[in-house]
């Protein structure tokens, strides 16, 4: 099992944690936000479990229209 560390600023805020919290709140009324949060958590879980030893590389593209931010989660796996 691998450890995932999220960067935090001087005030202790993390953009990805804030974004996941925002998706959780919006997910109560928005299916898109709920699905995006589930996908992100699944990618993070795969990264935590397999690290670079997973079988397939993939990218997840998430756009948040409310905040006009675009996120890309890139899970690159080694071919062994």
C-alpha cells in the first residue's frame, strides 16, 4: 500500500481536498458532481493500492463549471 500526500499551503488549505469537499456538497443535488467525485476517489484508491505497478495507465478529466477550473488526474503505470 502506498501513501498519497496532498500539498497544503501555509494556511493548511489543500485545493484537491477542498475540491472533493465541494463535489460532495454539490453531489447531493448534481449527479455529474457525484459521479466525478466517485471517479476521483476510485483513481486515488488505485494509486494508493498499486502505485506504479497497476496494469493500465489512464487519465481522468474533470471540469468544474461553477469554479471554471479544469483538473486532470493522470495515473501512469509502468509496463513490467
